[in-house]
C-alpha cells in the first residue's frame, strides 16, 4: 500500500510545507503518540486519515501489550485502507553524517490480519526518494494472536544527500468490520554519525603526521 501511495502522492506530499525543523537527539515525528489527536498528520488524496482513539475495551486495554508510557491514546485505522503523512526538513543538518533510529509500537486485534506500517522516505532537494526505512507490519503470528502493540525498530545511516524526510503511516483492514491496525509512540531520532571527539582526534593525528614529515625533512 505504501509503495502505491508514494507513486501517486509523493509530489503532492513534498509540496506541503514542512511542519518541523530537525534537531539532533529529538523525536522528529510530530505527535507520534496520538495524544494530540491527529494533529501534525495530513491525509493522502483518496485515503481517509487514521484516527486517534482512547485505550479501552473497543481497542487495546491498558493491561494488554503495549508501551509502558502509552499515555491515554493511540492511532487506529479507519475504513479499508487509511494513511497519513508528515514532512520534516533537515535544515542545517542536511549534508552531515547522520545516524537514525526508527521505532514504534505496532499491532492489531486478536487473529485478524489488520495491520499498521510506518515508512520513512529519505528525500533529496527535488523530492526524489533516495532511500527509506520502515517498520511493520506486525501480523497475528507476530503477536501470538493476541490484541496489543509490539515494539519494532530499525536503524542506519541517512544518505548524505537527504534534505527532508517524509513519514507515512498506513493501516490496512484484512478482516472484520473495523480497521484494527494500531500504532503508538512513533519515533525517529537522528544523531551525529561521527563519534564525539573524533574530529579533534583526526585533526591532532593530521598535525602529528605533518610534524613528522617536517622533522624527517629537516633530518635529511
């Protein structure tokens, strides 16, 4: 489903003004925990936006599997297929060597195949996808056929040509009357891929190399 959305909606999504500026060490996904309703998310053309629902008997009980800091709300599907996106500009971080950590709690209802998928597009200056990361779906067998949300994660290096990120969350109904694809506590964090102190170490090593060459030349 996500690939279809990207093929039909990436240009329109890229034209949307970015909703946040990236900072190192902070969650770049706006309202990843559904506590602010669906604020921060925009629906794809032709697809309804997912909904923010209360934990409880109609969805996932507070006692069922899920994040310990789950708050009071989570995302749930709507209709047969539902999806939303948001765009974040890297700003001054663009071009830097960056490591990313993507995580989120995804799940569904009992033995039904309804599921959620979080997909991150790495975009260049003209909106071309030059890489991606994704988590999910979490299928019934992955959940032990129980209702709940389960942690999934992915990590890696951003292509250095990345200037913006597009986060796409989708839910698909495969059985029953409701779309029981669930998601909560979605997070995407970037940190410097250059270990702290390495720049200085490289500089000192370079100066040492230059100094050694000078000494050797003088001794000739």
